[in-house]
C-alpha cells in the first residue's frame, strides 16, 4: 500500500511540475504578444481546458476524429510555447504572425471547447449494455389477447307440432280446392290464412299433405 502511494505521489508531483512549467511558458508568450495583465494568465488556462476536453472525448470513445483534432491543436499550442521560450524566439521582438495567432486563440479555444462539450453523442450498441456486460432489462408489455369469439352453436331442430287428424283431413280438402282453383299446390302461408292456425302448425300441416 505504501509503495503504491509513493508511486502515485511521484506521478502527481511530476504532473504538477510539468503543468506549472507549461503554464509559465504560455503566460510568457501571451505577455510578449501584447496580452498583458489577467489576459496573459487566461491563455494557459484555455489551452489546458481544451486539452482536458479533447482527452475526455477520446476516453469516451465517441467522435474520436474530433477529439484527436482538437487534442493536436491544443498540444501544438502548448508545445509551441514551450519551444519558443527555450531561446528560439526573441520575446522582446515578437513577429506579427505570432501576435495574430495569440490574438485569435480565444476564438479557436471557445469553438473547440463548445464542439467537444456540447455535441450530441451518437447512439451505439454499448449503450444497452450494463457495466457487468449484461444487457439492460427492458420491460416488454405482452400484446393483449384477442377477445374470445363466442362459440357458434348448431341450429336446433324445431320440435314437431302435434296436428289432429281431423285438421289434417280438413286441410287436405282446402288444399284440393286451392289446387283445382289455381292449378298450383297450396303453400304454408295460404294454408295458415285459410285455416286460421299459427305458422308452426300450418307448416306441420303442410308437411302432412
């Protein structure tokens, strides 16, 4: 445990030293390019924030091309300041092109930070996977079952209507008279009208004729 803490402390100390040196170099370049006062201190912060935003985009695995693009731009600004302050550039006589780059850097840093921080993430397959490697549980509502259709019962046969024999004989006379007069056999409605009986009985009488 102590050995691990020692390694972590060494890394943190190294990171703090590197960040402080890079911060100072960027401050010196901005101050030499005419950005004095608090503006010279703001330039190193904008470069470091752009580096962090690009690194987080690369770690997220989304839009790596944009992440690498802005990471290289921020890294070039940081390395350029470190190299320029190593004696290769006369800070008392800064060229015009460097002044232009320093003056235009805030707009570039704002554009890059906005695109990296607020661009919509693309949907991917790993969005549906838990950290354990299992798919997220999704509630699936089963389709409602269709209503049961009522069973179609077979038609029931009508019970036979008892017909008195005398009524059948009378109906035969009526049917013979109708056939003689019209030349056609008598039907159940006519038989019902002639005899004055209900429709079921008329049909039963017609069946006996």
